[in-house]
């Protein structure tokens, strides 16, 4: 790498062709690479699969010295380095998985100027020994991958990243490039600030993935819905099914296998050998389905993933976008399918409230969840909603390739229904000092004399039986949409419903509440027939 003399544009293109075997740069790659090769700092916002790696690998090859790549994905470093070595790139890594001798060897190569790229885990840069090592050889570029991990407001914060500001202080003349696939404007600003990259040029690629069809269906019998979706639209295709818990990962994988779909589980509770075996089968085979927790997929580079399915609600829009972004990297039509129900909301709130983290952390987690709910319940184009969330202009008001565009949801005036739900919550709270979950509220509205209704005398409430005009599923839909619109909140271990600051506007009839109609037919087949 050190022998590049004239740092011209063609060096970058020549390296692209000679080393990586690609014909041309994609999108903003060339502008980014030129800027960094010339010594400039860059903050790069590019969706998963957009081709971020080349943005620092090529400058590292073209500029003299070793490119230092900071990445939190320790588990992938070996693979990344192996892949680079197979291309003839002199790459190495230093992280906690190595023994002393292995590390010494990499250090020696670095000091001898024999490495083009050195991958480091972020916690390494907290060690004086590492900083001292790095100061003893020439560095061509610092790349900070997954840079959103520095953002405390983000969904993936890693305290070790805060130490990375030291890089700019100690190596003011070495260009830095921070890369991320998941950044709202606020996260973007935090990256710039915390990494002290005020003079960096910003590159923002479009987050639109036009070949991915986004669909979100009401959850009813999720495993069956998934099976129908796979059989009708993705028979024999490779894909990823995300579940929240290890237990549901196992159960879902078994269920799919029993029903003739080749599926393997993947979660952190499996031993490393099994995980590695399942991952490499997924990469090698054509039609394997991996059922996984979010532990799976970070950095997985399989171009022909035809679908990503979520059986549980992701914690944030960033997470959803990143996970669904693993579909269709080859640009061919792919599906992002999700089944989502009220129980997801209750469960996630519970997790937030019982989880670790201080009050600010919980508030943040709650606002991420709210944004996710808004995406689920929106009656507008999903793609438009996603792009707006990431601070980008949608190309058109309707994309024509998401469920809300393909089968525009019918809307109805849910104001009266909303008032009924909210006044039931108010009555229970004000008259009885009680809080209940959705099940009890719906039973009261429907006028059901269940044991629990009798036990609490809820058949004596004036609101008892005032909601016979809607079905149970429809009432649940009303509650979900109230939650998504912030007109109702759910709290505590039992998922009890409580009022919010804005509930009063509905109760006082100061506003209308438009709602999406619940589909009558089973969601999976309805969506399928629409395409
Ligand atoms: P990201 O890190 O942004 O998710 P990667 O750097 O892993 O994306 O790139 C995604 C895929 O696209 C990889 O298979 C990569 O080799 C390929 N790729 C990147 N740039 C180009 C290009 N200019 N031409 C062809 N393929 C490319
Ligand atoms: Zn759309």
C-alpha cells in the first residue's frame, strides 16, 4: 500500500478493480474515498449493504501506512480479516479472543509496516499500551465503524466509544472516517460532536431500499401466519426470522422444520460451534431459513436473503431498519414482513421498565418504542414514514411497494371508540383507584360478565357494555392505535393502561381520532393476494 506515489483518483479505481475485482464505485463511494485519500475527515451515513467497508479499505490501501479500523463486532473480525487476506490484503486484528502470541505477531507485523489494515476492538483504545503501539508506526487512516455506538441517545450505545475522541487529539494529521448505517439527525450530530469531527465532510446516502417490500400485519397466530407467508411467497428462499426470546427462536425453528421448511435456530444461548455451523450453512446454502434473536446478522454479508420476518416487535425503528436491511442486498425483490400485536407493546414496556438503566435510559427506550409503534400503525406509506424518520425526503408520497400503498388501509373515525376506552380507564382510575390491562377493559366494554368482572363489580360501571358495536379484535386495535398515537400508555409489570397528557383532548372532544380498520381476513393471505 505504501508505494502509491501520485494520489490520484485512478489509484482508487485501480485498487477497486485490481484488489476487489469490482468494475465501478457505487453511489457516493468514490466521492468519499477521494476525500479521505486526500486527507479529509468524513462522517458517512450509508444504509446496511451500501458498501461502507470499501470507503475505508481503499484509502487504507492507497495511502501510505496502516489503516486502523475500530469495530465493536469482535466476533466478525476473524472473518473480515480472512476475507481480506484471501484478496491479498495484509490485514490483522487485535482483540480479546487472541492469546498473547497471536497478538504479539500482529503487533510485530504492524510495527514492521507490513499491515494494510489493523482491526481493533474499541476497548483497546482505552489502553495506554495500544496508544503507544499505534504511535510507533505510520497510520494511513482511522476508520470508526458502527459509529452510532458513540451516541448515548442511540439504541446501541457503547461506553468504550466515548474514548475514541482521543484519536483526533493524538493523530491530528491522520484522516478519520466515521461510518454508520443507523443514524437519525440527532445521532449524526452526536457522532460529529463526541468524536470531535467538526471539520469532517458529511456524506449521506439515501436510506431508501426500493427493492424491499415493507409489510406489517396484525399478529394473530404468528407461527401460522409466518408459515403461510413463507409457503405462498418464499418457498425455497433463504431468509431470516427474528424473535425476541431464545425460547421462541427454538420453538419457531422446530415448527418450521415440522412443516417442511428447512430452518435452524441461532441465539446466544447456543454453543459457539453450533452457532458457527448454522451461520456458515446459511451463508453457503441457498434456501435455508435462520430463526434468530438479534444476535444474528451483524455484518452478515449474504446478498440473496429474500426475506426478513419479524415475529416480535423490534425495539426501535433503527433496529427494524437494520434488520430488514439484510434482505435483498443483491437488489432483487425482497420482503420485510412483520407480525405485530398489542402483546408486543405490553411486553416491550415491561422489558423497559424492569430492565437495567437509569430513568433517562428508560425514557429513551420508550421513545424509540413509540416511533416503532407509529410505523406499525401508520396509514401512510411505510417507506415514506421510514425515510422521514431518518430525516430524508421520500421520493414520492406513495412508494407502491409497501402494504399500505398496495392495499391502502381503510380508515374510520375512531373518536367515539377512543372516548369509550379512555373513559373506561378514567372511571376505573378515578372512581375505584384501579388500573387494569387491555383484557379487562375490553371485557367491560363488551359487557362480558367474566369472573374477574364480577369479582371487581365492574358490571356496575356506567361504561359496562357500551362497546358492543365492535369485536374484541377491533377493540384491541383501538387500544393499539391509542398507544401508537400517545393518547394512552401502558405501564408496570401487568401492562396496565393509563392516561397520558394528551388523553384529555379526546375526552373533552377537542380532537378527532382517525384509525386504521382492522383487516377482516387473516392478515397473511390478505397481503399475499394483494401483491
Ligand atoms: P455495509 O458495510 O455498508 O453494510 P459492505 O461494505 O459489507 O456494506 O458491502 C456490501 C456488499 O456490497 C459487499 O458484498 C461488497 O463487496 C459489495 N460492494 C461494495 N461496493 C461495491 C462496488 N463498488 N461494486 C460491487 N460490489 C460492491
Ligand atoms: Zn409505500
